[in-house]
C-alpha cells in the first residue's frame, strides 16, 4: 500500500506557480469586489432605497445593521466549507464558495426596492447579504491555503500575500465602478438603475474565476495528508476540542486588522460624505488613493514576514495602528483635502502591513487536517468581533462623543491584538 501511495504521489499533477498565484488572487479579488460593492452601496444607496426613515442617520444605521449580517454568517460558511475543504479537498470547495458568493451578489442587483415591495425589500436584501457572508466565509481560508500549501520553503508569506492582494484590488474595482457611474449618470439615473450595474456585472467576473479554479489541482500538503490518512471525521469538533487556545488567540490577533479596515472604508466614507460635506465624486478618489498604498504595503509586509516572521511583522504593524488611533481626529477631523489624504495614506498603509502576513500567520496555527476549518474560523471570528459592528459603533461614538472617541476605539483594539499576538506561538509548528 505504501508503494502504491508513493507512486500516486509521484504521479500527482503539480500546479504551476503562476496558476496557483493567479487562482488564489482572482478568486479573492472577485469575492472582495462583491463584498465591497455592498459596503459602498450600504452607505450611498441602501439607506435611501431600502430603509426609508425619518432622518438620514437612522436609515444609515439600519443599512449598517444588514452590513453586519454577513460577518455573523461568515463563521457558518467557514464551518461548512471548511468541513468539505478538509475532507474532500481545497479545489472543489473553493469553486462552491465562489458560486455561493456570486449568486448572492447578482441577486442583490435584481431586488425590488422598498417603494415597490415594502418591508419585503430589506428582508430579501438581508437574505442575500447572508449568502455573501457564507460564500466569503469559505473563500478566504481556501484561497490562502491554495497559495501557502503550494509555497516553496522560505516563501510562505510571499505566496500567502497574493490572496490578500485581492482585497485592495477588489476594493479599487468596486469603488471605481461606483465612481464611474456617478460621473456618467445623473443622481436620478444612479438611484433608479445605475447602482444595480456592479452587482449584476459581477457575474462575468465569477465565470472567469470559476474557469481558472477548475484548472488547478489539489495542494501537495492536502495530498500528503490524504496519503497518511490524517483526515478527521468532523474538523469543526477537532478545532474546538484540540486547538481552541489557538482559535481564541488567532481571533483576537485579527481584531485590529478588521477594525482598522472597516473604519477606513465604510465609516470614513459615510462620515466624509455627510459630516465633512464631501461629495461622492470628490471623496471616492481620495479613498482609492489610500487603497493604492494598502496594495503597495502588502508585498512589503510579506517580504518582512519571510525575513523576521509573520508574528513579528504583525506586532510591529499593530503598534503602528495603536499610535494611529491618537491622530485619527487631528487628521481626519480637520476636514481639509490635505489632511484627509494624509489620513487615508497612513491608515491604508498600516492596513497593508497588518493584512499581508495575516493569512500566513493564521494558517500556520493549525495542522493540515483541520487547517481549512481552523484558519477560516479564526479569520471570520475576527471579522465578527472586529468588523461587524465597527461602522455602527464608530458612527455612534463620533455622533455622541466626537471623532477622537473613534480613534481611542481603534487604539484599544490594537492593544487587545498585541496581547493576543504575544500569546500565539513564535513559529507555526504545523507550517
């Protein structure tokens, strides 16, 4: 039997480096594009079309509540897709996750509004948002494993940063699409049909992603685990019974990353286009400039992580995030174009430094047999505690106590993350 297994291992088709990296990048780019067009619409569109209320702030808070639904669905998606990813393989599970996300996103673009369907409209929107969360919950972990489990020695962080690059690329595409539509359509046309275009057009991107992922083979690490009969019957139970300490530490190690990102995107966009008085066409390009620095900082952080370790790189980035919280109000609250640009560049650059090595660090916490489930759950639990309520809480804090309180909220999250990082192993023993 061992001879046959060895023969099968030798005969197993290998993935080319370019195919692996592109497949991990294109999938997360599509997933995050879908996710961010919802985040942008939650600020610009949904409060007006799906949540009519007596005042704009109440409508925005209701819209943010549906935004949070996906984060609570993501761990469920992580458990479901993680189970099959650890049991039957990374490839088939990644394809299923992408389809779940894609169908949910296209459906949002076809929904009736409150004016035509009444209370059914926000209920259907919430249901579609739930589907987005389930899909993304299964997507991220598989994409990271596709990259890191194919990485040569000493290059795990470099390979692991490719799916992370999908976040800034997807964000730029999502924000750019709304910016273009805002320029070529009148406000009436935009709210009548224009906002639907990015959601429906995402179907084309999903087909591209599916075509690429159907061309890849299983990762070498999963193949070896299969040959050694290391699969566990229920990966979810194994994670909670054997690795709960790592799960908890990893969850809070991701806290500051999520808080920072959703403050810099959803909350800042909302506050900038309301309290600071910026128009969509003025503020979105500033935000896109910041995201460029987000993307540029990710490979820098990957190079650092391969040299000094993912954990050490995350600790340094977290210290920077904590300090950034104290200049949140002076920079953003000043409201001038120069101060807002500086705020966006610094905040998003810090985001790149913390986000780049995060996937590698979380996947290193778990053995191959439960890695899909463990890494996915850790990342998505981090999303619940760090991102799901961040725009809502930040809006309440800013409204009731001023922008300085939002900065202190970010610094507190960084402190918790630093403590969690010191509690994680210095080196991933399962890498």
